[in-house]
């Protein structure tokens, strides 16, 4: 159990590293793309898609599974000890997949923070200024606007109200 947990955490870091590496360059994916497709179907030079970067869940799962399957086959031939069990294999795949999504979340959030940093600074500055204004209002102890409005309402003359009997007579329901 401890070995699986260590491998799982390592796989998360490995997945984040793979995602980060592919986000900066996808030369290996471009190489395979040129081998597999004709000139018309090849990816454009501006396309940043890679094996993991900007791919959907199923495609990522297939590429990660294939990568670890090749790694396990090579390990089995080099080291005849039964290290690569199914539970370790599954935790490596799930950890790497989780690491790619974690890295994608970190990249997206850092981009959003970079884009919004100026507006966040303005928002914080405006909030501080409003807080200073409120503190000055509290220090001067001016009566609130609501209390002033209540006083004005109380001082206004009230129109005389007719009784219910008089209103019914006005409408013609009573004689």
C-alpha cells in the first residue's frame, strides 16, 4: 500500500511534468503527425496540440496507458522481478492523468491571474478608498440619511382619512 501511494504521488508529479513539457513544445507529436498523415491533413504550424496538451480525456488516457504499457514491458525484460503489478500500473495511469489535469488547472489559473492582475489592483484600490470614506463618515458622526428622512416624514402634515362608511357612500354602495 505504501509503495502504491508513493508511486501515485510520483505519477502526479510526472504527469504535471509531461504536461508542462508538452505545453512548451510538441516536437515528438509533430513528428508522429507528419509520419501518419498526408500533407493536407497534417497539423498547422500554429497548432500547439500534443499527446497530453489540449487533448480530451479519452485520448490522454490512451496515450498515458500506452506509455506505461511500453514502460512495463521494457521493465519486465530488463528486471525479471515482478514489480509491475496491475494495481501499481493503474495507480501510475490515474496519477499521471490527474497530474496532467492539475497542471492544466494551474496554467489556466496563472493565465487568468496575469490577465486580471491590473483590474484586481484597481478593485483593491477602489475598495480601500471606499473604506477610508466610510471611516471618515463614522468619525464625523453625521446623522445617517435614513434618520433624516424619517424626521422629514414625521414633520409632514398628514392628509385626513375618510372613514370606511364615507368611502362606501362615495362609491355609491351606501345611502
